[in-house]
């Protein structure tokens, strides 16, 4: 089987890592992968590094005729058995190309996040008749996406959990965090890895730190936030100074290979208000780091509250802080969470399982 993966990503993130984990898993199942992407993007660079066959074009708008023509040319060249669309903008491009050129290739679209809103154009493309199957990365995404689809198209939905390539997750140490950022070695390191977007709700992260340190008076901790600056940077950064947290809170900005720094965290904390996955939770579970998170995306399927992690309501910084305090004081619970989470990860959320379950979808649409 030959699969054409179409990515419109211009930056690197968890979804792009997931794409390459999927292709690696499919390759092990003797599936031939071809990648359609933008020139000079991180996705193209990664394809070169991994010797993946790819077809790249200079970046254009997803609704442009040039994109549609290039997509048709790629399909004519490689004659894939299945097209797999991995980003929303590639779905736009596919719909235009299919309307114009009648591509006639079974097509799958992966829905990887819960959108804040949906326009009329988005509703049209999501309900497009020649999308054969829609893969949701979690039950939460599937439930949310039903509101966008016409009822007759609900049967196109299926859930295939994210999975990580455990063979590629070595415990590297690119930098020593406490040494680089002058964090006292005695401090318990509470880490967060998230780009500065509204969905990640980093305001709640800072409020949680304030509640834990200033109100619950837990002083032997340090919060470390890793992620690319963005829309929410100006919303949460001033709060660190306002709450007098400068000596307890470090914001590093973007760091290469951030997931390789996870083993240095004592606790992984996520405060997102909207997620599809995320794979950062899975990476923490694999590296046996206790997880405290809001109830978003995949978290409610990977974490059982007080069994292998902590689940709190969105924006509930008081509950997050209280549970952090309880966890910090209970070493046995930390070990229990870490060991059980690792076991769940290995049994349910690996790239091998992701590839096998995705291949079932491909076979179904080909039929």
C-alpha cells in the first residue's frame, strides 16, 4: 500500500512529531509513505533527515489554484492508494483540487484538535462528500466534532489514539535545567511544555503557582515553562511579577528537543483549556513523570484521577495547586502514578498501535 501524507505545517509541534511517528510505524508494517509539504519547512527538513520520500512546494495559500495543481501533480506522479490529510489547511486544498480535478483517491482526514469556533467554509469542507473517514485523536475531539458534522456524516468518525515512538524516546540530556537557569538544586521542579497560545491557558499555570507558593505556602518548588512565544505571552508573563514569583518561575522560550528535558521534571503540569492530544502527556507517562492536568483531550482516556495521575477542571487553579501540594508530599503516590502511567502508555499509546489502527482505517476506505 502507498499512502500520501499531506501536511500544511510551517512550524514544528506535537502534531508534526505525531505524523513522523505514524510514518515510522507504518513503514515497519511495509507501508510506503510519501509526504507532501512546504519547501524549507521543519517538516521537509525532518523528511530529509529521515530519508522519507517527499514532494515539496513553496508555501502558498491553501485555497490557491497553484496548491491544487501541485497536489494533483503529486497524486499523478505517485498514484497513492490513500491520501491522508494531516492539517486543516490541507483539507481546504484537497476539497478545491477534488472539485476541479476529480482526484478519485480514497481520502482520510485527521482531526487533531478542538477548534474554538467553526466558520461556514469550515463546515462545508468538513462535511465534503469525498472525505471517506475522519480520524479523531481522542474521544473528546470526536464528541466536539459531531457538532460540526451533519448527522449523516457522523458514521465517518472514528477514534485512533495518538501514540509515541518509544524507540525514539531516549533519555537524552541536552542541557541541565537547574544549572542553566540557576534553579536551587533542592527545589522540586514542576515543568510545563506548551507554546504560548490561548488553548494552553498559561494564565492558569501562573495562578496555580501563585496559589501553591503564596497561599498554600509551599516554597520548595520551582515552575519551569518551555515553549515558543505567541499570542498569550503578554497575558501571563506580567502575572509572574505581579504575584512576586520571579524567584520561583522560569520561562525559557522555545528549546530544541524539549521533550528530552522531561526526565529532569519532578512533576509535569498541564493547564490547557483545549487540546486534541496532547502527546506531551504521553511523553511524560513514558518517562515516568507524575502528571497533573486539566480534563482536556486525551487526558481523560490516559489518566484516571488519583490512580495514575491528577485530573482537574479547566481553569480550576485552586484544585490544581491543592493536588500538587498533596502529590509533592506523597512520594509513594508519585511512584505509583509514574509506574502505572508507564504501563498504560506501553499497552495503549505507542506508535506501533497508532500505525496498526490507522492501517485498519486505510483498508476500510480502500474497500
